[in-house]
């Protein structure tokens, strides 16, 4: 993008001076026709130098004031406006028209093909008065109060004064076709709407400070089954009923050579368990011990499994008990299969 150059007269608070005019080596036909139309005295326009001199002298006149646009503003703050059923009466008493006037400070038909306008001191004064007396009052009334509101409002007014004095409106160079006698003119072909939007952008709203972020401490919600402030997992579980030692059995016993509880089966009678008949393929020799070894037990965690004891062992045990009743306590039972 080419470098944008503006003369010193376009700076803020700078006095008005002759505009800076730069034309191309070949002058556009519309510019020649415009200069011949606005000049009462016929002047030669045969080269670029003559065009530059004629355009500079025309735009340097004190009467060379352009009307960029016209804007409607209220005459008083919103609280003081007149209320009437007739909208025509309200518009007549409550609104005013401000013409945005400016003068040409720069014409460039070489790099950017544009013309630059700067607001007149009278227009700047009218905009500043409206901003301080009406716009700022409405902005303060439509916002909530905070500690630094007045200082921020004053800063907003000072920034508007600076922005209005620095404002330069740029448009294409063909806008000079609206040139009239004595260098005055109006913007045509919709350029006035663009200028109106640019002026409206100078009115910055008064923004209150953002709300502070406050950390809210939230209570820990209780479980749906909770009935009080106590924590349910801290309550001790009630002790379970004590089980008898003979009812507590290991879940999965492993074969062991040492019997950890030899009196367990001594206190258990044969009537407490059902003894099924042995299968024909099973046979166990008779032993002198009246009880079964611990490693032949098959138990579960819930109940005792049937004990695989041959019926012959029951018969010999019953015979030995009968003989002991007749005083034959030392009688040794015969081996299995011996007949008497």
C-alpha cells in the first residue's frame, strides 16, 4: 500500500492553509471540465502545471467550504425533551440540524487518487458543545454509578475534543466533480452517507467497569440418603453375631499333614451327617482309629459334604461297641472279609 502523506495543515489544531495538490502527468478530462465550469474568468488549462495552479487557487479561497453531510441532534438532554402527541411538534422543538462543514487540505491523483477534508473550527465547536452538554448527560443518566464515573466521563469528553480536531475525511478524487463557484461544494454519489457514519463513530459510549469476579464458596452437598450433618462412612458397623467355632470352616481347605483341630471330629457324632453307601469301586481297609483322618474331608463354606465312609466300617464300629458292653473291651475286630 502506498504511503499516506498529509500536509501539516491536516494535523490537530493546525490553522488552515492552502491545500497540497498533486496531479498526474495526464490530467483527467472530468477535472478540466470542472475547472472550466467553476471559474468565471477563462483561464488557460493546457498542461498539468496550469491545472495544478488553478485548482490550488480555487480551493484556497475562504469561501471554499464543503458540506460533507447534515446530521440531526437533540437540543437538550433526554430528560428535558418536550413530550407532545404530535410528532411534528416534538421534532420541531426537540431536534436541531448541524451541517458538517470542511475544507480541502490534500489532493493526490498520483499514488492514492484521493481528496482529504478537515472539519472547520465552527463545526468542531458545535460537535464539542453537543457532546459535553447533551450526549455526556444522557450517557451518565443511562449508566449505573460507580466510584470513578465522573473522572471517566471527563476523560471521555477530552478524548472527543482530540478526536474531532484530528478528524480527516478521505474519499476518492472524483468527489471534486461536486465543486462549485468560489471552491465550495457538496459530496455526491452517496459519499455523504459515508461521511455521516464517520462522524457518528466519534461518539464513543460511556462503558462502566466490568463486574468483579467473586469466588463463591459452595457447601458440599449431602448424599440423598443422609439425614444429618454426620458423615455416614464414619459410623462403625455393628458387630456381627459370634459363630460357633465348629460352624466356621475354611473356604477352600488344602491338604495338610498336621491337624490343627484334632477334637473337631471327635465331638461330632455320625448321626449329624448322612453317610451314603460307597460305590463298588471304592474300598478302604479297616483301621483301628474310630475316626476319619482330616485330609479325607471334603467341606464347603456353607455345609458339610457327605463323608465317603464304607458301611462295613459302621458295622465293625457297632460290633465293637456291643462287645465292650459285655466286658470285652480288649477285643480286636477281625479284618474285613473274615467270617466267624
